[in-house]
């Protein structure tokens, strides 16, 4: 299984760098919740996460170790 495949099953758009590492994950208008964020663990090169119009809470977003995250409800 390739890095990020679990996220695709949840309906995410994935962008990878030239080395094949996940650098962007987009969940716009998706039913993902805080529990689904477990699939982000281990994505050490993640730079951008878009959670616009999802069920993810602000508290969970605040705990994410990434450079940039869009989150609106």
C-alpha cells in the first residue's frame, strides 16, 4: 500500500512531490470527521491540508503538525 492510499478511500485528492511523497491533501465538502485524521499520521512531508466544509473540528485542526491548513465549516 502506498502512502496516502487510505486517504483516497475517504475521498481525498492527493498531490505528491517528485519522490512520490504526499505533500497536499484536499477534503473539500467531504464527510470526514476528527476520527478520519488518523490517516494523516506518518505523512511527514505534508505541507497543505484543505478541510473546507468538513466535519473536522477546530480543536483537531489545531493539533495538526502541518505548515498550512484551510478549515471552514
